[in-house]
């Protein structure tokens, strides 16, 4: 088979290597200039895989199948031409998933999917089931094909980019955590974004498990669009699935719908109401794979979180420094600002995505003592809150950390939760978070 790989980032390179191992004729095309793709070119040369950089040529369309990397937009000329010519185009995730027989737990949502993916894999591993976290969390599924044992469970973080180009992807367990406006420049509209998210359960059948957030209207609305067995999670109402009553988390997932006390909510190791939601979703996913409540409870208490998501960096002079670089939108920052009962010195800014800062007004009013503004959104953030809070602008992240340290007092939190994308100053949120931690280490 002739396969074109569209995009030569991590996922695309993994898909190209997999296709080559399968004996397919592989061609990789990427519109990024060659000088920005030196490592990718070298890797493809070492594998002896034909490729082009800087433009897409007709050769890219001489294929039986096109496998696209996440983030290649619908406006891409190859995607458009493939649709016009009837060439099948699928995501790297689906390409890899079609080649394994392992059970797949797929997790998506605007926010919380990385934490929930890592937490689900952690619970399974702690319970003695070998699980591998992959997908949008950092390891492409294509790179695991051929190395998985038959009993391994694949726990995949799935983005809307990946789902957008899925056709037949069918996990055994799916979880949709929440849906708020994000990536609209890619999807074109919020409605299209919602439809992409719903694709995670579109092909599931009566024997598959679908886990939805009953408190999120756009996630919950997906219930009428799936044939899978529904398990809901909520902090507002009792439901079939997981819910909170009083101080405790309950499960009601058996066919008899017997209520079981899982644990006190305060014993969950990760802070914040958003992590209560994440923990309930992970618990339901683990129960779907027959993990005992005792193992779920122990794991929820001991899990320490993931890098760049409410990550405790250090405490210095009584001030705790928290790295939440993964907060790339308003909703994620909302969760971070609501997670602490101590005064917050907030470092925010980056590249905006039509950010509506009024959504954070109440939290800023009650929880934030001062704001350090950075990046392209420094002026909008400063102008929005400067009459209510002490706001200053910093040219670099290093400056912002030093400014925040000077504003913080013993007992405060310095919270780096940008509410913006990283692309004005950094390649990605990981690089941004690492830079923040490095700056904090030099204080």
C-alpha cells in the first residue's frame, strides 16, 4: 500500500516508521521549511523514507491512504485535495489503533485530559494491570505498536485534533470530561469542536463503556449520540456512575445499581474541584476494567499529578510556587484559581484565543492579590484588572517570576497559570513550564 504521512512532528514520524515496518511504500510531506525540520529530515533519512519539506507537491497525493498528524488544519491543501479525490484520510491515532487488539481507554475533554489519562494508567498499574499512557500525553500510539503485550491496556489522551480525522476509531472505554470553547480557529466553530469531541464514542457499541460529565451540558448532551453503556459523574446530583453526597464520593456502576462508598472527597490527593471530576472519571474507567474499589481509593490518595499541571515547584520563604503552564485557556485557569484557599500572586499571559477575562472576575476578586502580566496578552490582562488589583507587566518570564516573588508574602501562592497559549514566547506549554521552574530555582 502507498501511504502518505501528512506532518513530520512526533506523531507523523512514528506513523511513518510503523508504516515502513508494515512493508508499505511511505512518503512524508510537511509544509514547514526545511531549515526548521533538520531533526525530522535526519530521522527520515536514517530510515530511508522519502520526504519533502517546505511545500506539498502532487507526489503527496499519489497514495492509497493519507495518515495525518494532529493539528494539520482542515484548510490544508492535502486534506482538501484528498477529500476531492476520494483518498481515505485518517488520524495517526486511528492508524495505530487499527493495528492492535489491546483494550483501549480513550480520554478527551477541553481540560483535565492529561491528568485523567495519567491517573487512570496509574490506578491500573497500581492494581496490577500493566497500562501504558499514550497519545496526546506525549507518546504516539504508533510508536507502541509491536511492543505491547496482549494484556497491556492502552490509556490514550485524545485531542480534538486527533478526533477530527477519526472515522472508525472505537475504544473499549471512552471518557469525555468537559467541553468549553477552544481551538476554534482550527475547527471553525464551537459546534464543530463539540462534534469532534463526540467522535470519541461515535463508534462504540452496547458492550463498550461511555463515561460523561453530567454537570457539563455539552458533554452530557453526547449521551443521546452513543450506543455504549453510560456511566455519568457529577458533584451536583446522584446518577448511575460516580457522584458526591455530603463529604463522600460514591459509585453506582453495577448492573444492580448498588451504591458503594468509594472514599471521602477530601482524601483525594489532587487539589481542586476539577480534580474531583478527573478522579471520578478515572475511577469509573478503572471500574470498567474490573479494578477493585480498594485499589482505586489507594491510588487516588497517592497520585501526585502530572508535570505542568498544578505542579508544586518549591516553597521558598513560606511562599509556594506552582507551575500550571498547561493552563492554555480561560477554563483551565479558572480551575487553577479556584484550587487554593491562600492568597494568589498570579502570573498570566501568552497568546490569546479571543479570551473573555470576565469569566475569571469573581475568582480574581476573591482569590488573587496581584497579577503579573506577560506575553502578547499582557496589555489586555493589565487593562482588564488594573483598577481592581495591583497589576504589573513583565517583558520576560524570568522578570515575571522575580516580580511575583517580590509581591508575595509568607503564606501566599505564586501561581503560573497563563490562561493563554505559549506560542508567542515558547514552542509549547512544556517548554514554558520548564522555563518557569528554572526561573524559580534561581530565586
